[in-house]
């Protein structure tokens, strides 16, 4: 069993993710958000404009235009930096493009660079010091209007740093560093969330499967998805430690198949399903057909580009696809524009207009509500 592709999917935490419908639909949604923002005022305008800008950058990144996505993130940040100090909600919007820059680095395989950016941001905001953020000197001592706003912003950023910093390190298999990160920042609880999963996998990565299983046994699973993830970790640790795993495999498969579909959690469910499939033995195990059938049916029905791409890049799982299913998934991935390397001129023009509108709305409303 080749475990590296399996463990790269961890931590497996059920967080909602925006859907990835056809590219034309995604661009239309961004354009509508920008127009709606222009019709609003105050905080509602700022929030809607930020959403439009963030989604435009995400589309650019999804299409393989990382430089364009970065440019839009930087433009968005600059608008906010011209309006300091900021109220807490506006300050969160101002930090979103920085967090998105880190996410872009993670996507490109530069987890170390992403972590450095997030760590620098977290330290600078927490200590209220001036720091270089993506080449810009940001005076975090005057970033927030009040001490209360600063405390609230720090609490929000702590949660973001904990999750995204963990993802940056774990994605490269740096489990010991990830454990140091979650330990330093108080992110290891009893529930089977990011920190707890990292604590288990850090032990597993050193070959200490007994300790990993003990940490798993001492975890708390509150939701059905947590029980399914716990079963995957149990099989991984037992097989790596050369312990009997047959009953654990059966439990793992049953827990995955029992999960109810939840569209906002589709990508999580696909990754969990692929992990279950791999740990069950892939094409060599009798449960593979059940897992593959349920997973593929859900992804085909969704038409989601992200989920389709996940399935199509899993060679063993593709062996279970019928011709119709494979064609449907290929069409979902194609129409979503993922990795195409370019945007059609008409769609690019629409996004550029939406970004300009969002920037103008943000600047106009910051002049009135930046301190709220």
C-alpha cells in the first residue's frame, strides 16, 4: 500500500467548500455580486464587494492564472491599506487577500512559503508591529480602531492560522513541523479536528503506530464524519504497524457508506471516499465496488468540477468508471475551466469589470464606514 497519496489528504475535516459549476456560471455569479455591491451601502457593500473580489481571484487561480490571481489579491489589499485604521469586520476583509495569497502558494506546492507568510502575518497582527507582507510595509500598530477590535481580530486570525498553517505543512508531509505548529498555538483538542489528526499522524510518521493508535483511542468523535475519519486512521495505523486490520476495514467501509450526502461537503466526502477506497485495498478488495459506486454517483450528479477532478486523477478509482460516468466527469472538469491556462476573452473582460467595480465600491464605502 502506497501511503503518501493517502496521507496527503489529511487532515480530513468536514468544512464547506464553494461549488465549482461551469465557468460561465461562476463568472456570472461574480459579476452579479459586483453589481449588487454597487447598489448597497456601508457594511453590506463592503462584504459583497469583498466576496466578488475573492471569488474572481479564485476563478483565476482555478484556471491556472496564478499571476493574475495574485495581482487581484494585491490590488484588493492596497485599497484597504489606504483607509487605516479599520473596524474589526473591515479588518477581516482586509486580511482575506493576504490569506488568499498563502492559499495560492499552497496550491502551487510551496507550503513552506505559505506558512512563512501566514506566520509573519499572525505575529505582526498579534504584536501590532509594522511588517513586510508580500512586499508591502503594513503598520499593524494602527490597523484596528480599538483594543477590543484588535482582540477580536486576533482571535479570528488565530483560527485561520491554525487551519491554513496546518494545511501548508501537512500537504508536504511535514507532520512533525505540523505538530509543533498546532501544539504551539493551542490547536490540539480531544475532537478529531485538524490538531488531533496531526498529533496522530505525527506519531504514525515516525513509525510509532502504538502511540498513534493510543492517541486515536483517546480522541472524541462527535459527528458521523468524525467516526468515518477515525476508522480510516485506525486502518492506516494498524496496517502500517502490521496489526490485523480486517475488522477495522469493515468498520471503515460501513461508516463511509452510511454517511448522508451533504452538497457543501462534497469535496471532503470525495477525499474521504478515496481514502476509504485506498485503505480498503482499492481494486483488490470486494468493498471497492460499493465505495466507487456511491462516490461516483454523487460526483456525477453534482456536476462539480472540483469533485470531478479529484476522481479523474485517481487512477485506481477510474478503473471502476463506466464510459458514461467518465464522460460526464470529464465534461464537468472541462466546463469548469480548471487548469485550462487561459480565460476566454469575454469572460476575462467580465471578471476585470467586476474586480474594478468591487474596488471602486470598497474605496467609496471605506471612506464612510472603515472604522465601523
